[in-house]
């Protein structure tokens, strides 16, 4: 049985902070920590929380179909009070490692917001070097409306980037694997070698 989208459940964190006087609540999330190629992409969003402005269906981007994500991403960008997207390249990932690259991307995305957040909600167990109050939520992309919205914007942005890279480097089928280490992708690396967007620290074994 399909679970019904529940606004009370998705907004429990946002409403708790709103009751404490927080007006601008930012959700931040990343997409692309695990792939062998391409950037890690971070998005930060501040969403309106009035009933009339809520977008039904916002959830962890991994649970949604591509078509649903694209529809929701466009709606989120249209209704957001503010949003930003920041890409951290594979070269920087190789230089500073994926965890630090993710933290850097989240920090930059938040700093670029045109409105200063009163509180930042992050997915997982992540403490960021930012000048705003913050709280981490395990499985936040599924439990928090704001983090879920950020995960959708980041996922759609990164998938579109990988589709463009697929045209430049057709041997690796980035349009279907988005840079993740599928059997076909690993086979292509072994046959073709690495391309410029491969993460060298992730592909040492090949």
C-alpha cells in the first residue's frame, strides 16, 4: 500500500523551529558522494511553509522517479523564498576528499543564499563551518520538507550535468549511470581508460 504524503510529518522540524521564532529555515543536501565520475552537487533552499504554498510529494529524491523529480524541482525553484546550487568538481574531490568536498559545497551553497537563514537543517550527521545555527537530521531528506526539497534540486541539477557529459564522453554511458560504478561503466573504464571527469581517488583499482 502506497504511503500518503503527510504534511504534518514532513514539516515537524520546520514547524518546531518556526515556533521558536525562526522565520527562514534552510534545508541543505548533497547528491553524488558515491560516483566514480563527475562533481558532488549541493543545494540549499528556503521554502515558504504556509499551507497554500506547500508542494505535495516532496521527499527524498532517491524515492522519486526522474519525471517526478524534474516536475518537483521546477516547482521548488518557482516557489522557494531562496535557493542556490553549488558544484564541487572531481578535481577538488581528489584534492581534499569527498567528505570535505561535500562540506565545502554545502557551506558555499548556504553562504550564497540571498537571505540569511535563521536555522540550517542538514541531512545525516554533518557539522558545517557556517555562521548560522544548524541541526543535523538522520534521514533528513525523507523526514524534512526543506532537506527533501534541497535533495531534489541537487539531484536534478547533477543528473542534467551528467547527461551533458555523456555527449562529450559517450563511451561511459553517463546518461544512464550518472557516473556511478555500474558493471558497464567499470568495463568501459578498463577498456577506454579514464576520462577528464573521473575521480582519480575513486578509480585507483581500475
